């Protein structure tokens, strides 16, 4: 029996041979194989993904699934088979910098109150800039809109070291490169498979925080993320999942005392987003917003418990209205947000 290493780096794959050819060699080269094991969990691919790994990286473990279980359930199944103390959920379109896994491990070992963390996430195509999916650590405003140190809505900042300090009061860490304590991941319920994909890591981090742990970013560790490797930003399916899952996340993680107020605000704001899609003739995305609200109304009945603690508006970052900050005050950078 092979000894268990501290970290399992788990890459979820679905028909991603092209991405594996580009990024897997870099993950193998830049990771420390003394502390990390690389696992590819395959969501029923029909291309030559598995054969490529077998031919070129026989040391990498493959977990073949019978079909596409989505991002959430795919990772749940893979992590259920792990025995490592830590797991890293790593997108298949991520290239790490040298020492990235070591830096994360050292930080987590020194901070037992942190349940999950992420590295600094930079753009693969434009490495001087932060990447959309997580940048340098994530927050949620009082209306439930995610934003990051280094990224607000579609505006990604240039990385000049302005966020190179470790921070452990985040609301969420990015699922593009997410380290989490394995037993905590399991006890928190893992990623919600009803989400299928998008927002599921934010929901998980919310539950980890409700369990009393902190979420951190470790900027001394860095990765480079392509982004949009599975769905482009303007794809109606992505629009649908983001709108629906954001509503589900708010519904399941807010106490009864504030849930109705927040969801009413979101209904009004999402109506504005729907109208904007209509005015710009993006009818497929407008329809996606409508379907998201329709399906949320049906799916929310499946969540019957609610926490007693409200994490929204609990500190400066969550009490902000990021729409007003961005569009009315013109604050496009995290460090410029209202104090």
C-alpha cells in the first residue's frame, strides 16, 4: 500500500483532453510530489482524456465515473475516496507557480482555525492581472453579489503586490484552486450537487464559516487560470446557473429573519438585469434569468433548515452594496471601496 500524502490534488475532467495536454504537465512539474498526489476524476469523458493520462502519466491516479456528475457531485465522489488530510480542488485549466502546494500546506498547518484557503489567482493569458474566478480572495455584498480582492464584476486589476498580505476573513475562496481540510469538507456536506456547477464553492465556504472556521487567501502561493475553459462568460447556460445558484445559496444560508428581505431585493435587481439583457437583444440570456427564478421557486422547497447566524452585513465587506460602489461611485478597485 502506498503511503498517504498530506495533499490530494484533484482535477475534475470532462472531455478535456486539450486542457489536460496544456496544463497537466505544468501541474506535475510545479507540484511537490513528496507532499502531493495528483488525481484526475473523470466525469464520463468520451474523448481520449483517459488514454492521454495513461500513456504519459501512469503515476497519476484516475477515478473514472460512469457519467457527467457535474462539478459538485464529481468532486464529492472523488473526495469521498481520498484519505489525505487536505484536498485541493484544481480546475483543469490551471497552471501553478513553483511551490504553490507547499505554501498552502504550511499556511494551513500553522492556522488550524482556517478551514479552506486559496492561492493568488492570476490570468493565464495576461499574467500581470488577476483572474476573474477568485483573484485574491472573495467576499459577498449585502445583496449576495460576489466580488474579490482584485476583481469587481468584470474589472480585473493589475497585480502590483497590493494584495500580497494573507487574509483570513474572506467569505469564500475560489473553486478554481481550493484547498480544504478533507474531514471538514465531508462534515460540512461537501459541494451541493443540486447546484451542478457555479457558486457551489461559495456555498460550501459559507457553510464552513457557519461551522466556526475561517476562509483565507495565501498570496505567496500563485496559480494561473485560463478561465472560461468549460463555458464562456456570456453563455446562457452559465447565466442560468449563476442566477439560480446565487438565489439558492442565499435561501439556504440566511436565517429566516432576513431571508425574505434579501431575496426581495435580489428579485428587483435581477429584474433590472433581465431588462438589460432584453435591451441589448441578448434574448437567450434574458430567458436564462427567467428560468433561473422559475426553477429557484421550485428547488427552494428542498431546503428545509436555516442557520441562526447571518453572515451578511457582519463586517465592512459584506455590508457594502457593490452595485452602488461600482456603478454609482465608480469604484472599480477593491482598495477603493468605501471605508
